[in-house]
């Protein structure tokens, strides 16, 4: 290859990168609502069959097994229990339940496995790592339980816990309302610690063995500051996507916590999922209802590209007006592109397939 040809190819590559970066930055700076993208999906009714006598409670955690088809769900033991409605000293979610809150389904909704009974109070975020281990955050504390992250084997054996049981704190081995967890390809563990109010607003990083590495973030609205770190995802480049919900944006960091970018075009993120093709799925469960600082945006699931930040599809919440959380909080997509939305308010999991 001649020097001239090498130089030409290098310039072409640089130009492509510049165009992608410019497009991403343009989207990140846009504040116009993105609620008019086409909806190429249809919903399936009554997905997820539970045993006789058991009904769905609030769900917010959902992820896909490494097999690409099985669906894992964190379910709150038949109860409806957003943190704002929990009163001290009263039972809530799984606190007095003997039901297993971690559920595995096949793509048709047949229940395959259930475990975790008696261990969790308020299952919130759920992540399945590349080895099939199931990670769950317990987002509240009571009677010596909660404010922890659990690592389960695929069969439900507890392999690791992070945080102090029942202790809300900001120490290096403590959490206060952890919302989400994500495990990087090298095994490093990232925890989104906090759920608004007087809880934390940070990301905590650990080794694969659970040893503290670092933490970053504080409550605020500036670059790198966070207000309700509700969800985590990672793209093929290893960038960490943080659903900064109260700030109505996704913030993007490298794995050392360096701020890279912010995206507003995916609306108010309760859930973020990125598949192996770098398609991003973002669930907004609060715009025009709970959110008082996001006028004009509609609740629903937005689908787009990580490469340039474009929103390519929008599944609207079928309920136009509501005062509480609605539509999906958690979101995931299987290998066939079917989307699963875990809903807190309606107490169910919805499946969406392409028309």
C-alpha cells in the first residue's frame, strides 16, 4: 500500500468519525421532544404466566439471559410499592412475603425458574452478566435487610453481596437506595447508588471480587453530576450509560468515571438497555405525569442507535393522562428484537414484537 493511499484512507476514516461525533453532539444538545418517531411494534397481551394464586406486583428490573431468549424479571411479591408511598413500620413489597421475587421465563412467557424468597425487600434493578449470573439491587432498607446488591448463580445460589444489610450510608461499603447494577466484560461491577430525596447520587465501582475501586458523581445537574441514577447500560465500546432520571438525560462516562457526553433525545430515562448491535432502548415512565420538569415529552419506549444517537422508533404509553408512573421502567430486548417492558404502576411485563 502506498503512502498516498494510506493517507487517503486515514483522512476518510477521520472524516467518518468526525461526522458521527458531530451528529451525536447535535442530538445531545437538542431539547425538542422526540415523540413522533414511527412505532413498528405491537404489544402482546397477558405475557408472563405466574403460578395459580399468584398475581403480578410492580416490576422494574428485567434483562435477557445469555441464551438470548430467556427473560429474567425482578417482581415485588405481588405488591405495588414505589418508594414515595412506603411508610415507616408498615409492610411493603417483599418485606413480609414468602414469594420468590426473581423469575425466569421463556420468550412465550412460560415460567422456568423462581428464587430469592426471604432475601430481598424491594427488588429494583436486575442485570444478567455474561456467565448467566443474576444481579439484583435491593433499593430500600428495613429490619436488617435491604440497601444491598446480590449476585445469584443461575440456579439462585447467593454468590456475593455488596453493601451492609439494612444500613443506608455513603461509605465505601455502603449504599443508600441502590437502583441499578451492571457488570463489565472484564468483571468490574458498577452500581448506581441512589433514588432521589436524601439518598445517594453516585456511581460506585468494584472489582469482580467485590473490592472497592472508586466512586464518582454527586447530586446536581451539571456535567458529571447526577440526580437519581436510575439505570445503567454499556455499549460495545465499553462506555457506561447512566440514566440520570431527574435531570431528564442519559450521561455517558468511560469506565474510570470521566464524563464524555449527555443525551436528552431519549427523554426521561427510567430504564436503558443496549443490545449487541448497539441498538439502544430507553424507557420513560414519568414524563407528563410524575415529572414536573419535562413538559411536552411523552412516556413510552424510545429505540435508537448508539452510533449517532438517533431516535428511530417510539412505542407510546397507551395511557395518555395519568398522575403516577406508567408504561415501562425497566426495558430489555431479546436476540430476535422483541422488547420487554417492566411496569411498576400497571404491575406487569409487556412484550412488544415488530409488526
